C-alpha cells in the first residue's frame, strides 16, 4: 500500500513571508517604529528652545573633555615627524650660521694682516720703480739662531727662483742686507745691522763716501756707524745715506750691494781724538724686528718659479 504525501501547491505562499521575516529584512513594524521615532525627534528639536538641548549639552559636557584629552594625547604622536624634521632643519641652519660667523670673525681678525700684506706688496712695486731694479718678492720665514751670534733671516726663495749669494735684499723702506748662501728653496740673508756687516755708503747731499758698520742690535735701538773717507768732512744731522755700489755690465745690478738704495739718516756726529776721525751715527730706515715681505734685486728677465716685479712696476 503506497502512502501519499501532501504537497503544497506551487502558488501557495507562507503568511509570515509577507512580513519580511524570512528573507533577511527587518520586520515592517520595526521600520515603522524607527520612522516614527525620527519624526518625533525632528518635531521636538524644532525652535530655539528645543527639549533636546539639555541632553545635547549634557552629552557635550561629557564627550567634549574626553575628545580634548584624546586630541592632546595623540597630538605629540601625530606631530612627531614634523618635530624631528624641524629639529634637523634648525640644526642645519644653526651650523650654517656658526660657520658664517666663524668666517666673519676670521676676516675681522686677519683684516689688518691682509691690509699690511697688500701695503707691503704695493710698497715693493714702488721700490722697484724708484730704484730702477727688478725685484723678486720673498717672505721672511725664519730668524738666525742666537747661538751663531749673527743677525740673519731666512727667506722662502732660493736657487729655483733665480737667487744666488751676494744679491742685494731690500724692502719698501730701504736696504735689508745681502744673501749669504742659498738652497734650492730658501736663502740666508745677512742683515745690515749685523756686527760683521760692512756696507759702502754715500751721503746723499754731498755725495761723500764712507763705510757703515753694524752694531748687532735689532729693533728700535738698531744703529749703524758711518766713517767717511775724507776725515775733514762733518756730515749734518738729518742727512740721508744711500748705498755706494756699482752698475754691472749692460746696466745690470752688481753685488753685493747695488747703488742708490736708502740706508738711513744721520742722527748724531762724534769725533775720535785718538783716531783723529769723524763718525756719524745712522738710524736705519728699515725696522728689522718687523721684517716680512722683502725683494731681492735680480737682473731683468730672470727666469724664476714666481712672479718678478720689473723696474717699471709691472709683474712678469
């Protein structure tokens, strides 16, 4: 005996399906309730004196401080990249300003030194023009040892620059001395004031000849003694003394001292009864305690590893 199954007609629909409970949608009654609630809130919130304002203010008083606290707490974290970027930029700017200030301080501290260097170079150019000789510039880089009991200096030019012994050394004030010996890159100069230095001199006004002897003193007390060949002549105070030298072949300078270089001026005259001679004390024009830039008299056209100031003041 076969049992029959009851089948629902294809067109039949469950009753609760019309309420939307079986297809995943909220019930119709809930939707209507939410709409009515929204309309009620809108009606209650109308006007300046809304009944919801007290609740809104209460919520604001509770939530507002919390929001401020959260913002204050997370602000450092949010602004942390900008903080480090600003610190790095400030450090870089500070380092740049410090370097600029250091450069300015160096310029201020060395301005007098550089101004003196420029004045010395200009003076050496003028000396070349007034003397009529080509000059090779050199710097004093050392003083003679006190153990040698001689007054010498070392300059930073030697045979590679075209220098040789018995060349005349001057600066923009007058005669400095002569070269004793040279190496490839340096030379030793015997100063005019050395006790072993003897220079032929000439009184500028009378053209009388004599010999100058150094006293071995450097500085403000440096003096030279001048003895004239003609003992009957008495030089006058203030007379200028220049070198008594000779001109070499074809007008080139002849050592150890070229002619016409200023030496100093007469400051006093005294007589030696025992020797029956007249001596004059000469104050040299050059301050030997401040020697820096000097010029070595060289033949015009000398081949050198540095520029040469020609007799017309031009550089070659």
